[in-house]
C-alpha cells in the first residue's frame, strides 16, 4: 500500500509504484529489476571520476568522538576540481564540464574576498564568455541562413549580436557595405564593462528612429536589440537571456538581476523560449528550443515540453543560474 505521505512505494516482486505527476490519481507500476540489472558501467565511471577529483582536494581529520571526518581543503574551488578532471582520462561528459565551468564563474568569484563591484564585473565577464561558447553553434546555424534573407547584412548582424560577437557583427555589416549599421554596432555595449550596458544616449536615439518610418523586419530587430529592447522571439533561451544581459542591463546591474528579469519574462507569458532541458530536443526538433510556451502548446511535437514546464523541470544551466540569483 502507498501511504498518503509518500509518492513512491514498493510492490511485490520488486515492483516500484508511483504517481504519474502532480495532483495525479494514476498509478504507474515499474519493474525495479529492470533498473537494477541494467548496464551502469558508464554511470559508475562518470561518478568515480568526479569523486576522485574531489578526493584529491580533501583532508581527513578526527572529531571529538574520534570518528573520521572528511572536508575540503581551504584552497579548494570548483575550478580546481574541474582542472583535475580535465587533466585525467575522465569519463565526465562535455556537458557536465561546461556546467562545472559555469559554476566556477558564479560561485568561486562569490567566495572571493575582492571588492563587491570588482567581483560583479568579473562575474559578468565570466558569464559572457561562457554564454558566447554555449551559443556558438546556434549562431553559426543562423548565419548559414542569413544570406537567404531579404536583408542579409541585418540578418547576419542580428545572429552575431545574439552571441555577443560584436567585432564579427561589425565586419559583417562592413562586408555588405552597410557602414551606418557597422558604426552603430561598434558603439553597442560602450556603457558597460565585460558585456552589457549600452550607452543610454545612443539607445534613446535608436528608439526615436524606430518611431519613424517603418524599417525592414531584419533591421528593426537589430535596432531594437541595440536600443536595449531585447528581441527574444525566435531565439533559444540562452541567447534570449544573453540579449538581456548584454543589451538591456545597465553597467551597474548584476548577473542575478538579469536572471530574475528573464525568469519573470517567461513566467508571465512573454514571447520568449522557456529554459527547457537540452536533452529534450532530438534531431529534427531543434526548432522547438526557440518556441515560447504558447507556441509549444500549439505544436503537436511540444507535448513533452509542455509537460516539463508544468512540472517545473528546467535546463540544468538555468537551475544553476537561478540558484546563484536566489541562494535562499
């Protein structure tokens, strides 16, 4: 029997009984033997590598009751553990390594005793560099389609801005002989350090121009980004978050405020892609990663994505950012 305070219980012959989801009355019966006898060699190797890396940073002491106690050395950091993993023949996946790299940027700096303003700048720089690497492939895919656009220069510039590749965006505009656009892009981010914080005077000028005669759609998107109005529709969640960090924030805003702002947007139904797990999008469904919650509900392929959203299952990267922004 299942006690009402438990969601999982054991049945006869190694059966596992649990509810399908929140507020569900449907029971699922699974065979525990199937999981116990599965080949877990890869998983064991993965966790063994991580434990060994942590063990190299540990010290063993004896407590008051003479029992052994294990703790990390004072000099231990996430970056130092990651360095050990990278130096050995580790089974840790590239995705887990990237998570550790982001954790090092966020939490190692938080433990640093430097000036708070300096620490904030370093974190902004670190998150910017991490995001640029994380969205590089997505930016390259968009660049391949830019030449088919009615405004190739603006389409290429928008794709590059979504990955914070400012210099490349300037070169793309120049290559298409759009020197005005190249000049505007070159000034983007001039009000901030380490990414983000456009010059307010330039942003006000761009907003005024957007109220004038209509622009071509590609140019309007670029102008809106440079004006700090962040155009996230059609972008995956990492690039949508990046636009807010790089072009909407002021130089004195923290990474935490960018995380909270992005979370408010997708929770309030703004047309922005929610931070769904990357493993959800299999070959042929990558376009779902750029759809908003409303669009996913209307797409037959988005059923699993909607279910994860309802259960609050998000990308591990976003969970890490949210933990940093809301540590309590």
